[in-house]
DNA sequence: ATGAGTTTGCAACTTTGTTGCAAAATAAAA
DNA sequence: TTTTATTTTGCAACAAAGTTGCAAACTCAT
C-alpha cells in the first residue's frame, strides 16, 4: 500500500513528501469523502494548515482527487477512481450525502442521468448530489 | 409589485422592514440567483452586512428563497416559485451555472431525473447542477 | 400615542482561506 | 557520497466570510 502511494505521486511528477504521503493515505483509508477540517483533525499538529490547503489543491490539479459540491456548501474531496488526468477530470458519478452520519459517498457505478436543457443552453458538466439515509444508517 | 412584496412578508408573519423589502425586491428584479456579496454590492451602505445574513436566513426558513449548491462552493439564493412552506422546500428543479457570465438560473420547468440508488440507500432530496454556456452567452 | 416585542447596526470575535518569504527537504548532478 | 538546484514547508501576516451579544431604533397591535 505504501509502495502504491509513492507510485501514484511519482506517476504524477510530484516529489514524495511526508505530508503528501499521509494525506493520500487518509483518502485511501476512508470509504467516503474528506473535508479540509477532517484532515486537519486527523493529522493533529503533524503539518501546517497551509500545507493541507496546498496539498489538496495540487492533488485536484493532478487529477488524484476531485471536489464534490454539497448542499451545505462545504468543500469535500474524494479519490478519483476513473482515469482522471491533470487538468481533465472524468468523475461522472452521483454523490450521496447521509443526513444522519454525514458521510459523503462516491457512487462510482451510478452514472449521471441525461438532462434535457432549454433551447440555447449548452452543458459541459452535470453534478448530481443525492441526500438521504445511507446503507449503514438504514440497517 | 411593491404591494406584492408587503403581502409576501405579511403572509409569512414577518414584520415589514426596509431591508427585507429591498432585498426581496432585488430577488424579484433579477432573473438569476444572488449571492450574499451581490446583495452587499447592490445595496452599498444602505444596510449592514449582518442584516443581510440574517435576512437571507429568515427568508430561507420561511420558504421565500432557497439555497443553490454550486461547484465552486459559494452560497447562492433564488426565489422559490413552488409552494414552499416554512421548514419544507419543494424546489425540485435543475439549476444551471454559466461558465462565461457566471449567472445561475433556476430551470423551473426542468424537473429532477430519477436516480437509481444502490441497495440500502434511501433518498430524501436530489440536487442537479448543470454548468456550461447559457442562452445569452451562446447567441 | 403608548408600550411590548422585533429588528437593526455596531463592535468584537471566530473560522476559513490566501500570500510572501526564509528554512528545510527532496531530487538531480557531480 | 557529497554537492547543488529545485521544490516544498512552516511561519507570520493578512483578507474574506460568517457569528454573537447588546443597546438603540423600529414595527405593529392596543
Ligand atoms: Mn466522487
Ligand atoms: Mn432554484
Ligand atoms: Zn449514514
Ligand atoms: Zn451566460
């Protein structure tokens, strides 16, 4: 797994540093999405707030993670599963936010439905965010 | 139109004040959505930043306006067209954000498509945000 | 017109995010 | 392995966004 992380960083022409390894590891070890605050909490005093901001930004630019729009307008991030490239993301899946536990899921197998737009509107991207009760909280 | 505004406020058991009238008027006079910053700019020194926050919050609670999730995670608001009630919104329409002019539209006639969820997930709300080029910018 | 109740503006504060720069760490070259 | 060039980090200072308490101003019912 650690090997894997180094490979991912190198493959994206990023020098391998402590903070990048740790943060990437956090994403691999969680099923849902992470907010900046989550990472800050989990890492304690390990690295600076600013470093987290910059690392997340770098990962998004490289296509390693993607941002997720949320109803409460907080910023969440999750690993890209698809073959996302630097500058071009292809995360065309539905996201789910649980009202009870707060977890945000990437539903990688549920693809975005086609939306019929009015005359004159051209779409380049469609985001779908479903909220409700997740599998865990339903049992 | 002014009459209308007073009626809306009274119908929602809100006392009629300058700031509430002006802010509601702004929403009626715009085709798209408004952010807190837009209102602050348009109103200049007319009323305090804090008043705008509180007014927007009140309007959302009363079902007069609704929030819109955005890709850049900024908070936008627009008038409720449907019969939204205090505590329960029914704005089941698609939202469109123009990459060029930045306008956010409520596509009130385009209804939210049904999304097939995995076993165990129960949905209570679905938000769809389409981005691209709007009618105005396409011509 | 009066008074109870609501709303507003101000000030002070917290939280979130950004920027410049020197020190430290990494990767490449010798 | 040692040296050097490049990148990344932490710190400090700052800017933007949002919250809270409270006294003064306003609204509305009597
Ligand atoms: Mn995702
Ligand atoms: Mn809308
Ligand atoms: Zn849950
Ligand atoms: Zn446009």
